[in-house]
C-alpha cells in the first residue's frame, strides 16, 4: 500500500499544475489588513467557546489576529530539480502515512508546511525527496503528537528506501535549515474558527475540510496565508451546498482575494483519483466521511445558476 519509492521517478514529469493566478490578478492583490486584538469580530468569544477555548476568551482578539494574519512562506519557486507534480507525489504519500498512523490533522499540515519551507530554502536532490518528506513528518509529530511513531516504523513505511540513520540526519538538516522555526498556526485552526463564527453546519465543515486538504497537493496554494486558504475552502463549501450567491457570514475576505484559490480547489476536487494524487480523494470517499469526495465532484459538475 505505502510504497511510493517507485512513484518518485527521477525522470522529469512533463505535466505541471496549471497556473491559475494571472500576472494581473496576483499583482493587484494586496495583503489585507486584519483585525487587531482591539477590534475583534462580533461573536468571536462564543466561537472560541464552541471550539473549547473558553479559557482564552480574554485574549480572543489577539488569537483571531494571530491566526488570520499569519504569513505564508515566501512565494519563491520550487527548486529546479523538483516539479509541482513531484512535490504532489510526496505529499500524496505523506497523506497515506499520516492516515495509516492515525496522526492528528494538524500534524499533516505542519509537515507539508515544513516541506515547502525547506524546498524554498535551497536545492534538494530528487532521490532525497521522499526522505525529506518523512523527516518533516517526523519533526511535525514531535510538535503536535503525544505519542511519536518509531523511526524504524517510518523506515518500513518507506519500503526500505532509507535507513534510521539517514532519517535522523535528514531531521537535523531540516531543523538546521529552518533555524528551528517550527511554529505555524495551520489552516485547520483557521477553518475551525471561521466555521464557528459563520455557524457553518457539520456538512459544510466536512466539505470545507476536504477542499482544504486537497489544497495541500497544489504547489501554488503553498504561497497563501492559512487564514485565506481556510476562508476559500469554507466559502466554496457554502456555495456548493447552499447554491450560487451564498457565502459564509461574516466574510473576512473579498471575492477578489479568494478568486484564485476557490477555482484551484474546485479543479482538484473534479480531477478525482488521478495517478499520484488519489490518497485524499479515496480517504474522503469512505463511508466514515460520508463519501464527501464523490458528492463534491457531483455537486461541482451540476449546472450553476447565475449570480443573484
């Protein structure tokens, strides 16, 4: 099941993720000013209570500002040795390992964040790409998990393509290159906060979680703030389930600010279980998640009425 060594072929892949951000659009989008601690949105304290953060109500505004203002990694290109499709192969494999080990959701998002941060910090040899991915997952486990997976288990899941000693050396390289800067309020926290503020239904929340996880496969989505990613996933889920013209309330981002992300997530959902990108689709097709990926593709394909 988990043997991606053969899928990480050293030959360059010709297919690349289509660039949906035009030059004019990206140039026109400014980083919006977000609420400060003294300007918390209405209902924030109640939303934090819904998330089990009653003790943090005194700092509600600061929490909101910290989560939504958090910057994404610098929008630099991937190393020339790594294409978007090669990156997607590694992330797809990490999703499988993450689910197999039963790890927390935040662990996966932190692992992919560390992977992208490392890739944008310098060159990476293609034959070390899978090792880099599992090293980032191992570091993320040390930040987020109470019980760590054994290095030997991670090596077995890698089908023997690296040893424990190589894994531990890769871990040290990750920590050194990132200067131990591991804190990252992931988009799952943002999604939970925005959904609580919008009083989104469980069905909307599940669909938004699917869209958000699909964005992990897209290299272009790594250049956006966690808050904007979460808002795009939640907005798209509301429109898909509630119809055109609807959206989450309150809306903290304008349509222009979400305009390039929502189509990116929709295309990923319509792509289905493509080779090297099937793990998330299959994960959300299971009965435990109510066949969300199947329903999402069906709903996205139905004719959409014009805006009201």
